[in-house]
C-alpha cells in the first residue's frame, strides 16, 4: 500500500513517460530497418531485372549480327549497326561485336546500367551489368530445310552438271546460290598469281574453279569472263553473279547482302568484302 500523503504520482508518470519514449524509439528503429531492408530488396530486384534485360539484349543483338554477317542473309546494314540497334531496343549498349567462321558466327557483349534506389547513391554495386551471347548459322539445318540448294556430294553434283549441260535446269538461281556457297569454302586460302585451285587462287582462277564444280566452264581470264552470261545492273545482283572491277581487270563472286568473295592480290587471301567498299565496279554478269 501507499502511505497517505506520499507523492508518488509524478514519479509514476515520469516512469511511464520514459517507457513510452523507449517504445517510440524502438518503433522508429524497426520502421527504419524495415525501410532499409525494403530498399535493399528493391535494389536486388532491379539488379536482377537489369541482368535479365542485358541477357535478352545480348541474345537479340547476336541474332541480328549473325544475320548481317552471313552474306546470304545480310541486308547490307552490317553486324555492328544491327547489333547496336537491337541492343538499344532492349535498353542496352552493344560494347563488342565480333564475327568469325566466314560470317557464320557472331558474338556480342552488351551492357545495361541498372537502376537503384539506395546502393548506387551510396556508391555500392556495379555501374554496368554485362551479358554475352553468340549466334551462328546452323548450316546443316539450313541445308536440310531446302531453303537453299547446296551440296558437295559427287553424285548430286554430277546430276546437276548433266542438267546444266542439257539446258533443262529449272532452278538456275538455286544453282547460282550453290556457287556462292562453294566459293565460301575457300575463305582464307592464299592468293597466288595464275593459280586455279584447289588450295590457292588468283581472282579469275577462283571463279573458274567454283563454276567448274557445277559443270560450267568459263574462260580463264577476266577479259573473256566478262563476255559470258548476260549483263545485270548492280542493283539487280544476286548470289552467284560475277562482279568486275578496275575496267575488268579484277573479278569476284557476289554472295548477297552487299558482299562479294574474291582473291584480291599477292600477299592476301580469299576474303569477303562489302561491295560498298569499292567504287570501281565496271561490269556485272549473270552466268546461269
């Protein structure tokens, strides 16, 4: 019991006020901790979203790049520009684009700047999130699809030779596309003046060798080759057409998508070159 006259009221009130203040501080601390954890959780979510966006961007950019690097599919935009456009559409930047295997494979590295509610403001976490992806043309699947006509099987080649010799071949463009693909088998082989293959070539020797694979005999030198077939305009070029340069002193085989394949000069190798890189086109001929 409390003795009469004892002044306990103010002390009890003060004690309750101190306890109430303690509860309020703890509540504020809990709220702050929850808010901090929420911000951290949100930042983690934003980081994961950035990684997913970077991966999607890399995949689409790689597909766009390989389409532009493979001559039969290219539109002339170029793999770097195509990859950059598709990366940007996904909120990313194309940092690296490389092409290999004669244009059949493209590798792309992209990066995305992740959003942040807290960590970036504190200088914590990566400034960019990167992703890498590669895409390639599956030649086996492409050939099996029947979308293009190509084979090195001797039986099929001999049958094609007979059809061309008889003048009864119906799919001349398919045969010309096969010429383009046969030519691509020699990418990287050295230029040797006067060589006609199969391991080295000069420019007209490459043309002779490749067309001979399907039974079409062409003259040995460019000045005679330019009189074969029929003339086409540069805007009408299709895979397999011959493109002549330097007043018919040089020749290559058009591959499509603005590229041609040729044996350039001594010290160089058989390579693909954008037609836009040349300003000395003198003639274009369709053989089939």
